[in-house]
C-alpha cells in the first residue's frame, strides 16, 4: 500500500511539474480548437478571447488578463468540453483514488 501511495504522489508531482496546459488556437469554429500547448514557465493562466467572431485561446500571464479576455488557472480550463486524453486521464486517476484510498 505504501508503494502505491508513493507512486501516486510521484505521478501527481510529475504532472504538476510539467506546467500549465491550455488549449491554443485562432479560429471561427470553437469546436475546432483542440490543440494543446504546455505553457512556458512564466505563463500562469489560460485565456479565451472572442473578438469579431474570431476565437483566440492560449497561454498568458495574469497581468495581461484584461477584458474582454476570460482567464483561468487550471489545466485545459479554457475550453468547456474536456475531450480525448484528458478525459481518460481523469477517469483513470479517479478509479485509482477510489480503489486504493
């Protein structure tokens, strides 16, 4: 049991150390924004901007988050619909925690 807890802590630490991940795109169709970017170290938020029907998403700093931008500080939070690998990772993490803790 102790080894499993150690592995879980290591996994969570490594996933946090990799940096914030945000959706990034410039598009008219919000459903086509599926590219994921790991933000550079100084970029601590994800942003979304809808200006003249062009949607822009990506990484930024909290100092540069001004209206009409919307900003958040969790992985992939600049999209309302989680999909692909992030959903699988969430389900696997939940299952491990439920079974062993």
